[in-house]
C-alpha cells in the first residue's frame, strides 16, 4: 500500500525540517520553497495533502491555494494553511480560497498531526464509498471538485459506452488531461484504475439490459462495447460470479418467484 505523500510549501527551511520530522515517520514528505517549485512537484509526484504558508517569495499563499483548487487535475487535493497570520479575516480568506483547514503559528505538533490524519482518513473513506457505489452510479464524494470530475467522467463513459473509441486515451483527451494525469486523478478518488471504471460501468449497463429482456446476450456484449462475446463473458463472470446466461436464468427465476 502506498504511503500518503504530503507536500510542504514554505520558504522557512527550519520550519520545513520541523514539519518533516513531525510527519515523516508516517508519511512521505516532499518540500517546495516557493510556488513554482510546488507546481513542479505536483506535476511529477502523486500528492495526497498540501501544507501551505501564506507568505511565499514568489506568490501569495492564498493565491496558490486558490489556483490549486481551481485546477482540474489537482483541485481534489486537501490543503492546510499554516500561517502566523491569526486575524479572523485571514482565516476567512484562507477558507474562501479553498483551504480545508487553517492552523495558526505557533502550532501544536500533535494538533497538526491529528488534522493530517483526520483529513487523509476522510479521503480514504470517500474512496471506499465510491467503490461501493460505483455499480449503482452514485458518486459518493463530498467535494465539489470530485463531484464535477466524476460526473464528467461517467457522462463520457455512458455516452460512448458502445463505441470502439472509448479508451483511457479518449477520456483523457475529452477531459483535457494527459493519460498519466487522468490516472492520478482517478486514483485520488478510487482504488480502481481508469480501465476498471470503464469496465464496471459497462457491466452495470449490461446487467440492466439483461433485466429488460429485449436483447440477446451477444447483442448486449456489442451494445456495451466489449471487443468480443468471450471477453464479455470473462469480465461478467469475474464481477458477478456467473456467466451471463447463468446470471440471466437466476434473475428470471427470482423475478418469476416475486423475489427479483
């Protein structure tokens, strides 16, 4: 299991070393000393949480926070603002610019560690709920960024479900992302890969078409975009534990007995 990665953005190297000591035993910690370095790290390292100081040499921390949250690829990443500015208006500004938590300096290491743990645990729970609900099409996420991304993703898959064009490359192009960026974005919300999400949506549609009773099984395989009936059968059996014909027979039995 991958250790969560935390990006610290602060030009105070002593503080960066302190934060690394506090968090380094449980997390992978990377550091940036200005906004430009932060963006470079985000493009190359899968980051799970960001800690940002307000005062940076090349940008305002609020502005950096806002820019990250508005970015389609990185907007899902939770952000903690850690700042010596303690006025109420600063805290309000931090939250308005997308920060999930605002912590004043000087800070309690135990409190910071608890906040990081809580945020990452909540993200893990969101992943688990997403995976439980993907079969029903319910996007169990709490952030607007996640909701918009997953809604766009599912709409694309549903719209092109029977098309040979539907692929990871096609989805990335339509979402204006690179293939690697799409993969990272999905992995931040789910343990599924992009290919697995496509397959899950296809199998969900296939089961629904079987329930309708209007198509033969080989027709359903084509309508849901599987490359061959044998590939459809293999994928269907892996998910439902039964080949399509056996699944359909059991469904009809349950329906006829009033239990379907």
